[in-house]
């Protein structure tokens, strides 16, 4: 299938209508503006939006602070899987103004409450520095006289004995000593001539000046003032906390304001992608062809001069995948690899069918598939996700159904749980519920099925290549380069079936393979004029048979993943039922089966996703895929707390 057809948009709008146009394009959500458009005249310059962007980012930061405060005090707890509230598309100035007032007040409250906490910590620190000096007769603010200095501080208790040396070496005297919490608090008066020497000595024994020495007043007066300050801080904090609790009911408004500013940032992004003269703005970009009428309506509404043209071969056209509801769910797999180049084939639909089948074979268990599908459908219903998350959940739900189907065929019901329960709980015999075959007991059949599906997958890739070449009007290239290998694969398949089941098909298969190889020998060197080189290159092309065989053997990973899931499940079933139908056995059964199968689902779900994707990327895409597409990224609002109602799809 082709990707969405694009149109190049170029437009010029008056400077006064620039903001309105930016808003309309963002809400339209289908215009991918060029970051560096080529202006029609050299006189055009870039629109500088740096200052405006900084202002918006500051307001978003303010909103974030407000939301942090209000959400911490809100009594309405959001459910874990609840969807985001939905809003109508477009601006709502009245609600935005109300939300701004709530947000600004909440941010002010948060800032003031943080200031109060810091102030409280400072005052408490001062109180703690004053408490050891309550019995000190001299005001702590007295630092000496005309000829003396008073040093207030503390030393570790282990060094307190060193204080006894002070009177012998210096003209100094200890005025006060008090021990608390492993620290000796001391006040020493010293003649100014010995102050420096005494300070050096005290420092050597771990003396630290007390912060209280910088305070003004007696310890009692200082403590009383600090207690009053703490009461005032606590009273104000309580009042602000009550207001914040009351304001927490307006949390949705703060979230709305944050999203409104994020949308404003999208408007700014749109403006920043324009270039300007003194009175006009110029822009260029891409739109889906299906959205042409809608875009034209918005452009004409603001008086734009515009032009819509088809892309040229030199244009770097963005890519937007276009698929039906089923295949759309598998688009993330393609996007994880690389988008197809614009104008080339989008393999999502064909790939999705093979992906579902291969995933089901690797994860073939009815119980596991049921759990995966149920969880994904529940997630879709409860969370109502959008974009890539929605597609992934839909894809795994579909793959879960495929796993259920193959689980019935291969007898996987949480591994072999029914069989193990029959044998170990009810005294019966082990049995298989497989409608087709049991992969654990018949791995060779599983390997043959895996390789057969792989062969069909490879032939499907060659058929896609055949189709692409025919569409590009190179029919002979399609026959020579793809059709020949299709004949070889069909011949090999017929020969294999003939040997196993219908001998007449062996001859048919050999004939088809010989015809395919003959075409390869005759045509793969067709670019050479020299007949010898032409035949030589044709013979050399047969070496690619080894590459195809190698690709085919890669599908043995289907066997590996399928057996791994079944064997691990069987081991946990054995552990869970080994103790029999007694009290301890029932406890062991619940623990082993629940934990074991949960772990098995998690590990093998990841492994199956990775290896199924790898088979698409290497074996399937490698035969025809032309990658290198640039994603179509339209201007659109990007809310964090709300979602806007989806516009009617135009592509």
C-alpha cells in the first residue's frame, strides 16, 4: 500500500494575522511546517521567539510548582489506570484567566511556605545555639572590653582536658563551662595581646565559635524572642496550609493552565518556523492531500496568500502511514525499524498478517493468549490511550487471539496444566489436548511447520517485490529478479511435499526449480554485453541460494521460542502439582502456578515480540523494503494532564 499522499504548502500572511494563523494550524494538527523554510526573497529574516519562549517556560514552571503543592494536599486521588480528562479543541480565554489566578496564588503559597520552612529552620538553629548558654551570666552578645576579648564556643569532650592549660600559657581565664550532648561549651576571656595565640591553640583542640556570639542580648531574652518568632511562623504556616487545602479543590484548573501554556508553546513553535519582513510572515511545509480543503479553509479565514503543489523528486517529503484499522495497530513495528521512503510501498498490511501468525506460533498457548488479550483490552478500555500506546495495546490484543488459536491447535493451556493436574491431583493419566500436534512430544513436526511458514513468509516478500517492480513498470525485472526465485521456492516446496506425501509433486517441483534457475542464469547478467560475462554472472547468482537457505533456517527460532514457552510452563506446572491435593500442595500450587506463569508470560512475551520483529526486519523487509522516510510531525497541542477530543481524521 502507498503511504499518505502529501502536498507542499507555501503561504504568506500579514504580520497582524500571524498569531491567529499559528493558533489555527496548531488546532488543525495536520500541518508539518519546515524548520528552515527557503524564503522567496533574501530580505526575509527569522522570527525571534526566544524571549517569548522563556516567558512561557517560566509560567509552565510556576504551574508545575502550583500543581506539586495542590496535588500533595488534594483529597481526590486519581485512579492508577484512569484516562485523562477530555476537553474540546480550541482556546478558552475565560477558563484560562481563572486558571491563571488559581495557579499564581498556589505558586505564591508554595513559595511563601518554603520561605517559612527555611525561616523556621534558621530560628530553630539559633535556639539550639543559645540553649547551652542559659546559665551564662554575661550576655552572649558581649564579645569583650576595651582590652579583652571573650571567645564563646565549644570543643569535643575528649579534648576538654586541654582547656586546663589555658591559664598557664596565656593571659586568659575561663568564665563558663557547660557540657551537653558530648560537647563542652566554654567562654574564655583573654587579653587582646594573646587573642590570636589563644585562637590558634583552641583551634588545634577542635574549638568552634558559637553562632550565639553574633546575636544581640541575653540568652533568656534571645530565647523568648525566638519562641515568639516560631509561634508567628507556625501561625502563618497554619493559615497558609489551610488556604492551600481549600485551594487544592482547584487542582484541575492548575493542570488546565499548565496545558494551556504548553499549547501556547506550540503556537510559539509555529511562529518560530516562519520568516518575516517588516509586515509579512512566510511559511512552508507539508499537509496530507486529504486535508487540503480543511487547510485551505483555515488559510483563507486569516487572509493568507497560499500555494499547494505536488512534491518534486528533490523534496524531502515527510511520511504518514495509511492503513486500515487492523494493520494500523502494527504500524509501531514498522516505525521502530524505519519509515518507508515517501512514494514507496508501505508493507504494514502484508507484514501484519505474517506478524500475527508468527507471534501466535511462538507464543502458542490459549491461556497465555487469553491473559494478554484481556489485559490489553482492559487497558484500552480503562486508560483510553492514544497514539503509539493505543496501537501497541491493539497489536498485542490481536496477537493474543492468534496465540489462543495456535494454543488450541498445539494443546497449550497454561502449558500442560490440565494434564499435570489430572496426573498429580486426581490420579489420572497425563494427556494432550492438542488438536494438531504436541510441540514438546513432536518437535520435528514443529520444526517443519516453522520452516514451512518461513518459506511462505519469504515467498510473500518476493511477491511484494514482484508487485513493486510491476507498479514501477519494470515487468521484466519483476519476472527475472523476483519471479525466478518464487519459482525456485515453489519448486522446492513441491519437491518436499512430494517426497513426504505425493511423489508426483516431486517431478513438478524439480521442473519449477529448474525453470527458476534457468531464468536466473539467463537474466541476472543481462546488463553485460559480453555473453561469457552474462552467463558467468547468471551462474554466480545461484550462490544466493545459500543466503535464502540461511534465511529459511532463521525461522527455526519459531520452534525455539515455542518450545521454551511450553517447557517452562510445564516445569512450573510440575512444581505446582508435585505435592498432590493436600493443604500444602494447594498452597504450593497457587504460588508456583501464579508466579511461574506470570514470569513465563513476561519473559516469553518480550522474547516473542523481539524475535517476531526481527524476522520482519531481516528476512522480510530485506527483500524489498526501501527505508529512509522522515516522520510526518504536525504542529499540534501537547497537553500533559488533559487530552483534546480527536478531530475527524482526514487521512
